[in-house]
C-alpha cells in the first residue's frame, strides 16, 4: 500500500488545526472541526487521436466549521499560518452569530467516539499523477488509432479523468485523521454514420478508486467495439411493449444510483434537500414496512468496499465509516445519514455519510457506495437469459430521467439484445425501459451470482446549493426483471 505523500505531510497541519480549534473554543463554540485538504484533478480528451483538451487543477486550503449556540458557522481560507487559521475560526463563529437570527432549529450532532492520530490510504498500485502526461496521451492516441484503422469506425473520442484527494481533519472532541485516495475514469467511444444514421459504442470499464493499473481493464474491450457498433447500426428498431429484462451491471448501477441511492438519503427524505432534485417517496413512516422490491432484494450502503469511489476511512465529520443495510429482503430498513441528520431522526450514531468536495465547501450528507447484493449461489448471466421467453438483455448506460421524488423513471442503454425462447437472437436499437421505482424492483425475479457482480459508478453525482460534486460506486450482479414496459425512443420523439 502506498504512503501519504510526503509533501502533504510536510504542511503545518497540526499547528493550523490547533490554532483554529483553540480560537473556536475561546469564542464559546460547542463543537469545532478543522479540515485542510489538497484536491488535484486532471482531465484529458482526444478526438480522432489528437488532443482536444487537457486541464489540471490543484486546490489547497482549509476550512473551519463550528456549532455556536446551536447554530452552524463556516469559513475557509488559504493562508497557511496559525494566525490566519485562528482568524478563519473567528469568522466561522461570526457567521453562526449572524445566522442565529434566522435559525429555527438547534443544531445537534450524533455522538462519535474520538479517533486520534488515524491514517488511511485507498487501495491503488500506481499513483496516476506520477505517470507523465506524455505517456497518458500516447496511450489514448494509440487506442484511437487502433479504432480508426477499422473501416467500420468514422470517429473516436478518448478520455481520461483523474483525481487525488488528501485530507487532514481535527476536531474539538480529539479526532485527528490524515487520508489520501485516488480515482480514475478512462473511456473510449467509437462513432459511425450508416444510411443517414449516427450511433456510437462506448467501453464499459467503470471508474474506480484505483490507480494507473486500472487502464489495463480497458484494453480487452477495444477489439470488439467496431463490430458492436456495426451491428447496432444495422439492428432493427424495438417494438414497444412488455418484456422481461436481463440487465447487466453496466446498466443496472445507474438505476440503483437514481432510484435507491438518492431516494434513501435521509436529508432528502426529511425535506432538507428539496431544492436540488427534490425529496423522496421513501418516507420515514415506511421504514421497516415499505416493500421496496422483491424478497431477493438486499441493498447496502458501504463506505469501506475496496476500490469504491465513495470509500474512505473517516468521513468529513470524523466518523469511522462502515457498511449498513438499506433494503433487506425487499423491505426498506435504513437510510444514509450524517451526524446532524442522524440526531434529527433520533439515531444515536451517524453512518459516515458527510463529505465536502473542496476546502471551500461545507460538508453535506452524501451518498455511500450503494450496492445490490448478488445471490451467493446465483446463476450466470447466460443462465438468466435462458429463463426468458420474450425479453431484452440490456448492457451499458446512457441517458436517464427520474422525477423529483425518485419514483417515476426512464432509462436507456448502449447495447440491447433480443431474447427469444432463452436465446439471444440479435441486437436491437431505440430501447428505453420505464417504470416506477417500487414496481421495477418488485418485478426483480432473480439476481445473478458473484461471478456476475461488477462495481460501477460515476465521478459526477451532484447535490447541494451551492452545488457540490461527489464520486460514488454502485455494485450489482446481473438481474432478471419481469413484465417491464419498453418504449421505442424514436417513436416517442415523434420521428
């Protein structure tokens, strides 16, 4: 396992924290926490083998958050001196003092034991920021040229997104944590036009909390892309109707994200996240009784799973992360929570779901790695397909839509295969599936075994005002759903 970078550890972490927390105590704060972080990002994109854009970001700063007389206060700074840290703490208390006039609820935090001097580093082999830009560009360009050599491909987009996050946290309860994690998102998409129709085919390799070694996962996919694209362009358009669906993890992760992940964020459920993308149908009166899905449905929130994009040792409130049940045997049994929302709901502990996306932003409740469990002795994807008389196998994610309460939704995909009498008979196009959240998950008739399980996810989950972005993973097996409504997207568009 790698160590935390020496240049980050050389920063005056404890001195700044000590000055800030002491100032907050002196001003009467009931709670104060200090967070210093460096966030590096890199994005690289190529079109037809030539660099279209390249950007690097490097953000370094610190923040102080307080609870003063039951009111939140927050301030941030970039001057890494003890005097500046104390001054920022004073400003955080000033914010709380001003905000008291418009605050109607007292802020209380669920208790958390102190975690002094803890260190955590994510699981990766090669730091992608140690790989030269020349090497990164050369690899994407080589992939692109390889695709363009095939006459079935007209254009190629290649992209790479990297992030590295280093955080030092300390609070007045005695917790001090130092953490480092990296994540990577490679993709390659081929495009072609045939008979006036433009379409594309993209790699399925998901983003991951891994290092440069993750690029090796993409390589085996490349040779199949031109043939898949040609087949898709020649495929017949789907006939709308009711079908059984075998959904691949490369598509199902997104349905989990939108219809379970967001729907079970407790701040959204309680109405504290109503301005950005709505609230939730999964209200607290249904906790322990709402039939979310079929009895084979088991969903966890997990901030500890290896290579997860939301995996961390301690969250941005100093809470040790864990795994917890959200849906058990098809019934809603839990929510994702931070310390304040936990206390509002009467829970005696948080499950570690606080996160801030930069040193200039205040931690808010964010999604864990929300995942659907595989069946321990479950079937393969091929076995699931063999059970279907009239259906579609859906692979890869694309566009999606869901209402403000995370209830009515529509999803498309990248690859669609007609299933007849237990066999795949060819590719389809223009497919979208539509349902309500509970109807969809209640129609789940079988889940695949561990051999079908994949950890998918996204770098770009948005929430909050001002908006923040977080990365999150969602693991799942292949799964069989019965009687799902299928739309023809071209017909729906009136074409």
